[in-house]
C-alpha cells in the first residue's frame, strides 16, 4: 500500500487533496464509485487528484516475467495435462477439437488468475490461484466465455490453412488474436455474459500501450507457436508434436492471462473494477460528517446537525449526536436551551432511561427545573411514574395553578391520584385529586375511571 487513507488507516488511498494535503479513500470523498475518474473533497469541496495506481513501468519491460509465468511450479501440471492428453489422442484432424478440450483446466486457471490479479489488492498477496478455483462455477463461466473467441479464431485459422492456404490462415489467425485480449478483459470486467463482449473496444482505447503489448503477444505468440509446431512436425514423431502443441497452447494461454490480469490491475479503476477493497455503503451525508469529525471540523458538523434536528425527520440518534457534539465543544448554554425539544423527542420514542438521564442532568444545573410544557410533563410522568414516582408527583402536582386551560388536566390528576395512592399509600390526598377531576371534568370516561379507582382502593 503506497498511501493509506488519512481517516481509514487500513484502506489504501485512491485520491489526494492538494488543498488539505490529505490522501483519502473512496469512503472519504464525494464521487461516483462506478466511474472512479473524478471526486471532490468532503472537507474543502475541491477536485481531487487520483493516486494509488501502481506504476511499475510499461508492461513490455516486464514481458520476460510474463513469458516465464506458466513455468511457475503450481501451473506446470496444467501444461503437462494439456500436453499429455493431446499426445495420447489418435492423430486425426477430427481430434483437434478434442485436443483443445484438454485445455479446460488451463482455461479455468487463466480466468481465475485474471480475476485474482484484477481483484482487490488485499487478495493479491497470493500470486497464483489454487486448484480450488476449478470448483468455482464463476471461474468456469468466465473461462468458457473467454475461451470461445480464442477457439473460434484458432478454428477459423486452422480451416483456412487446410482449405485455402497457409499464409491466409496465419494472417487471419494473427489478426483475430489481436482482439482476444480485449474480449478476455471484457468478460473479466463485465462478467460472463455475451453482452460483455460489446465493451471490448473500451479496453483497447483506454490503455493503448499496455493493450498493445498483450495484443502483440497474443498475435505474434500464436504465430510463433504455429511455426514451432510446423518445425517440430519435420523432426519429431507426430505424437510428440501433438504433445508439444498442447504444451505451447497452455503456455500461450497462461502468459496472455497474466498480461490481461495485470492490465486490469493497472487500469481497472478506469473501468469500474473495485480494487479498493470495501465498497462504499454509508450515505454521503454520514460519510461527510464522519470525515469532518475525523478532521476536527466540529463547528462544520455542528452546523449540519443543528440543521438536521430542526427537521421533522430527525431521529433520537440525530439529537443524541448533536447533544454530544455540544457537550464536546463545551457549549453548555446551547445544550441547556435544547433540553425541552430533546426531551420531547425522547418521550415520543419511549426512550425513558435517556429521558430520565436528561432531566437529571438539567436538574443538576437547576435543582428546581422541570419541563414547562404541561403536555410534556404529562407524557413524561406517564412513562416514568413507576420508576420515579417522586418525579412524577413533582411533574403533575400543581398543574391546575400554572396551566388552568390544559386540556388533559383531568387525565393528569387521575394519574397523580393513582401514583399517590398506589406508590405512596396516600389515599386521602389521592381522593382530593379525584374530587377535583369529578368537579372539573365533564368527560364521562374520566368519571368512569374515577369510580374504578375508588373501587380498587376501597
Ligand atoms: Zn477513508
Ligand atoms: Zn480537501
């Protein structure tokens, strides 16, 4: 990893903000994840410069590395399988397709190799896929869609060699092979489906130099293979020639897979391949806030959260968040001023413990404090009277003095009577409030309840 993200130390940075001097990952920028061509900084809103593409020199400088790749120990059995099966078949032209089928394990390995090289950087610590890739249906699907165009070109060229002339066959084969890497990349990037082929021109155009290396190898390499086989035919028994053809085919296939895989690794970001590991899942607003918090821009975050809690959609979490920020920033006055609306949100969410904690906090500042609005008092008392009967009594007791017009006064005093009688055993006091309800409220339902209470306490 060249540069970790400033705020996600485990993630590789894909962007650099020149204004803030920060390396940032995809989570920490405002950008389209599928086309990682441009993004903006969540802190300063400036355009960002992409970073993190491995530039290890042009692909052709490492060509020898790719040519040797099939001889790596884990891949040798693939060459052997193809060579041996091809050699064992009876020497008939009709057996050519069957001999190509012997390449199936190589096809699957190549598909897995490309997927491995092009995938997230973390998994790229393993250089080669293991044999378990042969058990994956995705590897097989990609393998078959990738093998199809290559086999078509081979088949067509072979037919022309037999039916027309050797130069015509070589020419068509050589030209056809120029397209094969693009089709392989198309399947690699877009998945194993026939529609994927349509994107092939993109990969030729957007990485012309590296593509040239792969296409050149695909074309010249295949002609070279054919030439070698032609020479071998004159000096070796046919069975050995068939084995050699299988071996060379396997070599060509794996070299090209290595090249295509590394092209995807270098340029995949332009094509929307996800190489940064985790995908961006949080919404932009949350990520912006997180980044601003990480950067210590509390005032900026506070502006946002203050706006959020004014909306109807604000959740308990939003309020909690805003409250915490105010606490961190030492804005006690603002915090105290917001206690009633915060309490209202907590009550509506039935978050009684938090509501009690909030009341306790406010009463520490001002021991006499109780919420002013009678609706809030009643709602709070209804929620907490079993846990905090004393507080409930405090909330309800002289409501008729302060708020004579409160519509639910009868309800409130009924509750107060209940608390007094059931929690404190003060039946006499409770009776006073019941009488108040009887004399002041015309509501038949309330009168019914009063009667019920008297029955229960008698
Ligand atoms: Zn980040
Ligand atoms: Zn910035």
